[in-house]
């Protein structure tokens, strides 16, 4: 038995040392948050930053201003021809976005959404005066005991005047209300 230990002990020591060295490698940690930098391209403020959770949607900062211009949207700095779709995009790394401007008044209105119990509640939209709001993701009804299908967005709480995203221009702050099949 002593002969076996005499010959195997060095090998066991070497294996333990290799195991310990292998576990001492520097581990890279995945960040829990990422930074989104908004370059306003001549607007004020010049640069805005937002920290957001990894793989989460980006909450847009307050819109910058630029005299005589309307902010059209935020575009990828690495490819300024690509619009950053804040409503759908999930961010998994630090990124930079750049503002795109067009001549205009700089006047914007806010479109808010009341999903009336549906989820998710769409983020408010800042819309250039006399332009169209974007049709957000449709909310869905969370209560599995109730079948309640989404029927559209309406301009009034009574749910009598539908909002048409391709025909109704935004000319003031507005709240749109979700209509459900159980409202009929």
C-alpha cells in the first residue's frame, strides 16, 4: 500500500494543483445594466445618457430641442440609416444613438394610452405636431377567467370615437383608451 501511495501521491498533487489553477481564472461577470448614450447632433442638451436593465427596453429621455427643427427619431450611431425602435428593441450592450432632425417648429404633443386593465400599457409617445402617432403593441387581457379581446384604441372614455393611426394627426396632447369585446 505504501508503494502505491509513493507513486500516486505526486500525480494526485499535480492534479489538485491543476484544478486549483484552473479555478483561479479571472471570471467575467455579465453586467446587470447597460448605458444608452443619446447624441443630440447639435440639439440641447448635447448628450443624454440612460442606464437600463440588461435585455430591457430603453426608456427614452426627455426630447432635446434644436431651434427650427423637429426631432424625427433616434438612429443607431454605427448605422445612422437604421431607426432605433425603442418600443420593441431590447438592449444587451452599451450603445450610442444619434438624433435625426428635419426642419420644423419643434412643437410636440404627448399621446398616452389607457389600456383599461390590459397589459402591457404602451409607453407614451412624443409626436411632432400635426403628424401621426405609432400604433403600439396591442395589449392583452391578463385574467384567464375572462375572455376579453382587444378591439382598438378610442379617443373618448365612452369608447365611441375610434382613433385611426393612419388618418388621425395629433394636434394636441391626447389619451387613447383601449376597447375590449366585453365593452360592446
